[in-house]
C-alpha cells in the first residue's frame, strides 16, 4: 500500500509520538476517514509499515539460510552482505532509527520490533553458527556468543549512513568487508 510509504515519511519527519493518522492521510492525499478503513490506530499503521519495509529482506535472509549445500561461512557472508546491501538500499534503513528514538517511550512498539524482527534475525544467525560448528567450520565456543555482537556493526553502519554520512561519508563496502572478515576470522576453527 502506498499509504505505508507515506506513513514512513510522516514518522520520519514527526516521529511516532507526534504523528497523527490525519497527517498520514493528508500526505497520502486521501480523505481523513479513508485511512481508518485500513488501520484502526497509529500503532497498527506503524506495525504494518515496519512489516512492509522489513519482511521482504528477512525472507531473503531466510532463503539464503536454506542453502543446505553451502558452507556456513558462505551462508553467513551472504546473509551479512544482504543485511548491508538490501537494508541500506531501501526504506528499511530508517526503521531502526525510529525504533531507537521512540522505543523507550513506546515499549509495545519496541517489543513488537524485537519479537518480529530482531529475534528472527538472531535465530537465523544462530542456525548458521550451529551449522558451522556441526560441520567443523566454526569453533564450538561460538555457540555461546551473543548475537548482538555479530550484528551490532551492521546496526552501527545503518545508523551512521542515516545520521552521520552527510558529515563523514562511510565507504560501506570497505566497512562491510571489515565486519565480515572480523566475524569469520573469529569464528573459524583453529587447530590445537
């Protein structure tokens, strides 16, 4: 729905707390009451907007993890590249910034994002780590690693590109390769 694109624009300009459904209707060029045919509340609109922007990328990450023939290193590399290229080249890059800025004031939205987005990505990463440990590619201690440590550099890149890049541009490809190299070299099974 185009309404979801207009909702994202409005949430980015006014943040969640200050956005009203009427603002989204006006931006979308539709009658004030029309938006209520689709969404009962601002929270419902926000949740559907997040799903619209994030789920296609999550589904792509899941498809990569289904490559049972692939090595864990290859799967993890492709998943991380997808996070960098897919998320940062789409409107999805703005969602974490909204959640960070509004999550403490709207814990239900933060919980929704954690349950439907973050947990899903963490579960995917954990499966790849388990696959790598079981195949002997990754060291066993990786099973106890915190998922946040694996993904935090990608979140930092998203924040940098959406907030600070205009002041100090980041070479995203170099940053991404550095992140992938650090992770894979940390995971690799070392001979005793």
